[in-house]
C-alpha cells in the first residue's frame, strides 16, 4: 500500500543525494575551484521547490497537523518546524551569496558555509523523521487518514511543483551526481 510516510521517505532519498552533492560542491567552493552557475542554479531550485515547498510543505500542511492532534506529539512537531525554518534561512543565504558569485571573493565562501550548515541540519532532521516521527505516524494514523493523505500529497505536488517537474528534478539529481560524485 502507498502510504504518506513511504512517499516522504522516498523524497528523503532524493534530498539526501542532493546533500552529498552539496558537500562536494562546498568543498570545491572552499578550494577556490569554479563551480558552474548552471549547477548552482539547479541546486537552489531543487532546495527551494522540491525540498522546501513540496516536501516540507507536505509535512507542515498535512502530516504535522494530523500528528499534532495528539498533544503528546506537539513538542516534537514544533521542533521539526523550527528546523524547517532554520533551513529556509540557510537557503536564503546561499541564494544571496549566489547573486554575487564571480564578482565578490567572499561569495563562494558564504555559499559553502551555508551549504555545509544546511547539510548538517537536514541530515539530522531526516534521521529524526525517518527513525522517530514516521513510526509514530504509521502507528497513530488510521488507514483511512493515510489513504486520504496520499491523495492530498498527490494533488499538492501537482499544484506546487506541477506535473512532470518531479521527474525533471530526478534527472538533475542524476546529472549532478555524475558531475560531482562519480
Ligand atoms: Fe521535515
Ligand atoms: Fe522530511
């Protein structure tokens, strides 16, 4: 059966691959190697649309509110939302530094620093969700609720990133993986 947590775990897989790519890119930026603007653009769009708007959106708009109906989960859920917010700040900093990349010497270092912070934050965040939050969701949400949520996720994805975009992002991931990790 398709479940909301399986969908989110699959997206975590894509995000974790992006985190590995970002580690390598930040190494290059720190070493003063040139990184193609086109690649940095793809990384930023993936972070903004796929990781934040789509994935964190599904969690914040649908999964978390459902889990927060049980007061025992409130604190954990608000901790995870706070981490999403911190991640957004890092993405904003990467975007701002990207605007000056190639013109200001500090831009590469700033991008690298914020990429590293983002990688650290999201690595821990994803481990918490996969290892602690999702088992709670699987246990506490009824089959009907889970079924409905899967449908809501599908509709949300279409509205937020549009049909076909998901596949394109996976293609980008494969390309970036080849360029930076293989
Ligand atoms: Fe999350
Ligand atoms: Fe997540």
